[in-house]
């Protein structure tokens, strides 16, 4: 157990041993809660809007490719222009759901 002193402006310094165990680095975020009368501090991962958007875009691409594969399989003997129109509709549907 580590002893931590409450400093001016109620700041706390997390001891090195705890930082190492939790692999905390400068700039990381932690979440503090009160549980059963105790302060509990947990590391948290903050997802930036850029990362979140990137993940959503990747998921949308996967959905679109799955739709296109399905269309291609079902319509491989059809007119390519008709297949292209259906593919365009599939892409629009995925974008609409983002």
C-alpha cells in the first residue's frame, strides 16, 4: 500500500510503483470514483473523435464490401450496369446509416 499526501490545490502524485504497475504515462487519463467510502482511481482510455471516426469508417467499408460481394455473387450473370446501380445503392445505404 502506498501513502499519498494531499497537496496544495488538492493535487495528488501517484507513486512510481503504482504508475509502473498500471503502466501510466504523462498525458494518460484516470477516472476517480467513491466506492464504499474509498477513492478508487482507474486508468481509462480516451478515444479521440479522429480515432472514433476512423473506426466507424473502417466498419462502414467492411459493410459495403460485404454487400458488394453479395451483389456480385448473386448477379454475376447480369448486365454490369445493373450490378453497378445496385452497388451504388448499397454504398448510399451504408453512408446513410453512419
